[in-house]
């Protein structure tokens, strides 16, 4: 019974984690938002409720566009996320290359960091605890087996299964953490630097710090060559001068 209570405690931790994730995800990416100054004017009575509705914007513009295009999938994944946040990974799973499994977020970096932290929390508070409980259960079973040779083997089988599954979950979780940036790179390349007010440049290259630039030197050179090939036959002096200024 002690081990049963321990497993129930781990399940409760996982359940709370999933609820917190689902609530946070809904608030940051799915809900609507109102600028603080407009909301203040409404409370002060300077604008009406009807006028206030004009300033209601999606919390995340890109995900709002995705939701309108794939409403059924968005709601299905949203409901499944309540049971475990790992279902949220379907958004960027690119399953069978379907567009519905390649969602985009305006706050792409925030989403990636959010998923990273919750994956770490799950590994530490759920997978590793299950591993420790299963290991302790196997030790307890081995100790009691000497005194009780007819001890039910179901307890032993359950501990072995939990131990193996916890090991697999930790290993695959660590692999995913290592590759998370690559999985979501398609969403962050060329995006605006969220929270900094810096927009992406002409070629989709961030104008922020070097670590925010997702296009390497070779990619930029390829884009420049492609641009030059597109205008090589152009006879407009104005455009040619602008191209020279750009290259300089």
C-alpha cells in the first residue's frame, strides 16, 4: 500500500503539472488580449464597451491564424493537453507532413522555452520519481521474497514495468530536449524578436543579437545570389543603384 500511495502521489504531481501547463498555454497563446491603455480608458468611462471591442486582439497572432484554419485539430489537441501536456507536441510534430501538425506561434521562442521547462519538470518530478519508487519496490520485493517464498509476483512484474518505462521516458525526454531547438526552428526563423520590438530584416534575418540570427552566412549568401540572378537582366538604373547600396 505504501508504494501504491507513492505512485498516486506521482500521478497527482503529473496531473497538477498538466493543468498548470494547459492554463498557461491557453492564456498566453489562445486567449484574447486588450491593450492596457484601452482597458484603463474603459474603466475610466472614456470609451464604451462597443469601442473597447475594436481593440481586442489575439494573444498570439500567428497561432490565431492557425486556429482559424485548423479549428478542429486545435480544439482536439487542446482537450488532450489537459490529460498530459505532451499531446501539445502534436502541434509541431509535422506528422505525415500535414500542415495541421506544423503550427506557428508569434511568440515562438517563448513557446520553445515553455516546452523545454515543462519537459525538464516532468522528467525530474515524474519520471525520476517513478524510477526511484520502482527501484525501491524491487529491493523490497527481493528482501521479503526470502521470508515469503509464495509472495505474489504481480508486485514484482509491476515494479519491473514501471522501472523500464521510466528509463525509456527519461532517455527519450533527454533526446527531445537536445533536439527541441531543431524541431521548432522552422517557426522561429525570420520571426520578430518577441518582446524586443525588433523586426526581421529583408531576408528574414533577425536584426537583434547574433544568437537570435537563425540564418548562417551560407544561407544569406545563397539568398543574395538568388536576388542578383532575379535582377541581372533588369535595365532600371534606379533598382540597380538600390541593389548596389544593399550589397554594400
